[in-house]
C-alpha cells in the first residue's frame, strides 16, 4: 500500500526522522488514524467558524457603540461651540 502522505501528494519525512510539522503523517499512518485526524480537523474548523461568527457580532456591536460615542462627542462639541460663541458675544469679542 502507498503511504497516506505520499497518496495525498505530500513529501514524506526522512525515514525514521521527525515529521516536517505537526500535521505531517508518518509513512505508516492507517486509515483509522487518517479518519481520526480528519475528524479532529473538522471539529477545529467548526469551532473556528463559531468563534468567527462571535467575533463578527462583537465587531458589529463595537462599531455601533463607536458611532453612538462619536455622535455624543459631536453633540457636546456643538454645545460647547455654541456656549463659547455666546460668551464671546456677551463680552463684546
């Protein structure tokens, strides 16, 4: 049988040496091990998708809060500007 790494088009690590990276498969990887690794990766992907959705929701909420704060700042700036303009008029400036 062809080693799983070779069948997947990956280069096999040097015989007896450590794998190239944590996802490398040894030349003796069984179909059960491949299936287990595939399922683990699917679980990880599913968790990442959930986290991405949560992060998108957080970003949306932060953008809304930012827009509200910017509007409050604009309103306070407008009030301050109006108040300072009124003060200058009263003092003849």
